[in-house]
C-alpha cells in the first residue's frame, strides 16, 4: 500500500469519508492511543499537575482524548477540516453520554472515566455522574506555515503521526525543508522555556528522518529520535523528542525483550529503559485501552471478550459469552 | 473556541507587526459548564495576558444570553504566590470566562492588518494564503 503522503495534500486525503473511516476503526484508535500514551511518557511532564499542551496534527482528536484522560488541557490544530469535524462529533458524543442521553455505542468506548446515572442500558451502571473535563480547542491550520500563537504559550507539545506530511510538497511553492524549518522555529517560540516536545512520525526513509532532525537542530532544539521496536516493521515507531536543554539526551527506545526485568518498575531517573513490556502497567496507571493480545500471537480471554463486545456494538451477529468462551484448549499433541 | 485559547492566538501573517490580541466579532456564542480545577488555574494564570482577557470578555459580553461574570479592570496575575490569595469567587469567575464560554460562529480580526479569520462550529480557520506566509 503506498503512503498516504504520496497521494496529495493532507486535507484531500483525509476527506469526510476517509476521516469517518479513520475515526471508527478500532484498530486505528487502539494504535493511536498506544502511541499517545508512549509520547506522554516520553514528555516527562510534572506529575499530578495538569499541563497546557499543543497537539499538532490532532486529526479527529484521538490523541487529545488520551491527553484529557491524563487531566491535561490541550489545543489541537490540523489542516483537514473533515478530521476536525469528526473531532467535533466526538466531543458531542461524549457530551451526550455525560448527560446520560445517548447509548455508548461507539467502538472506541474506553471512556472508563465516564460513570452515568442514566437509566438506559448502560453497561457501566455507576451511580454518580462524573463531570467531564473541558474538551480541547481545535484550530484549522497548516503547521508548515508556523504556529499562530504568542511566544511561550505551551508547557509541552505532542504530535502523533503527522510530522511526515511536511516532507512532501504539494504545490510549486512548498519546499519541505522550508516548511519544516518554519514549523520548528515557530514551535521553538511558542513553547515556554523548559518545555519539551515529542513528535511521533513515520519517516519514509532515513533521509527524511535526517532532514527532520536537522531542521529541528538548526532552530536550536536539543534531543534526538527515539526508535521503539527497531527490528519489527509493523511495531517500529519513531519519536522525535525535543528539548531546550543543551545537555538533554534522548532516552533509549523500547526493544520489547521479555525477561526478568519485565516486572520491574520504570526507572524514574534518566529515562533509560531496557525492557519494559507494558509501560502503562509498569507505571501503575489503570490500563485504559482495550486488552492486549499476548506477545507471540496468542489471544487472551479478555481480548476475546472485548473483541466480541466490539462486534456486538457494530451490530454483527455474535455468539453469547459462556463459561467456555476463550477456554484453554488442550495441546495439539 | 474558548477564551483560554484566544488569549494565546496570534496572527503570523507576513508583515504583521503585532498580531495580538485578536479582536472578536461575535455571531454565535455557546456556554457550557465544566468543573473548576483551582490548582490548574493558579498555574495557568501567570501565563494569561489579563488585559487581553478583559478586552475579549468585553467584546463577547453583549452577545451572551447569560451575562458574563464581572472581572476587575486590571489585576496583576503574574505573581504565582500572590495568586494563591485570590478568593474563590474570583477564581470561579476566571474559570467561567476562560473555560466555559465558546465562540461558535464569528470572526477573529488582526488588530494590525485587519485580516479576518473566520470561526465556524467553534473552530477558527487560521490557514494563511500563499502570499501571507
């Protein structure tokens, strides 16, 4: 499958149909959530205190939702109006759920924080209404032309799967290097001193990755690229981590090695991590995403039950859950 | 678009000397309550440009169904320690004004060049034309 970036402008690729498909795909939602959680981890924000975060290329607000769950206040910008409309729809849905009017019938229903006291078929069944935090603000804007904020506005910046779009030019006037430099120098100004930026992107080649790092370094950022799971084509993820401190060194990426170090908590000192299978669990946070499959390809019972639930919500015919669902089958031989 | 975001928005059109703060021309306003996070507000206040906030409230006020809370004309919010002494009523008013008022439809106007940025469905369109980059 060719890269979306090669087909044309981001706002043309993410038209209404594509935006809707993107937002309702549970796989997409799951992946974006994971990436966002990892990016938040790399940000090393002050704990227990909400931060004011800029989400560049926020799309339909998948990453923004994760930021909200962590209690942060965010502002997002995206060049595709259709994706932003999806984000608005998502906010409306959440609001209706919070008011107990709607049925939580979307695929990405990991809104565990939302207890309704509604009397319709809500499978959470809580008795208190938890107030929803204020959702993020959205801007329709092209990041390659800079960021429309006054200096030192934000405590941090994240970007999930968006930065690579700057590497392709769609009109005669667009030069990737110029757009990247414009973006980074603008980012340098709108972040307050001591802030950090984590931008996950999909480089087409090492040239792209180098171009991006060079443009970031040229404007004065320190940092580097953290690569998670470098040996897996599917799981490999690149995070550009930027900081104002000249002495900052980017932490090691995850390698997914299993072993005795699995159950150790994360080291809180330098961010150097050797083998940390599930950062969410290790950090002691409540696992907010859907259950994971076993590494190595097996499926856990929770994963099966969650998947069946998702299929039911989609309206597909699904067998009832019984005590035999996902039972351990005897070994083949 | 909330006034919190508006407080940080700036026009970066080429040739603009001071694209901040943007003037607001209101068409529709929305009002939605949210829980007050006192600590976050106190952390945020030193960054907020208070004069811009007051000016924005004045521009939004005439179009609101429910009157917006009264804010003092000037207040020095730059000192985080002093902000701890603010009373709850002021904090609540500040929160209402920053987080709960949304500009749904309208225009944001650059004070320097007069360039108008449209706001539709709560989303400002800040996309620059080719000659403005």
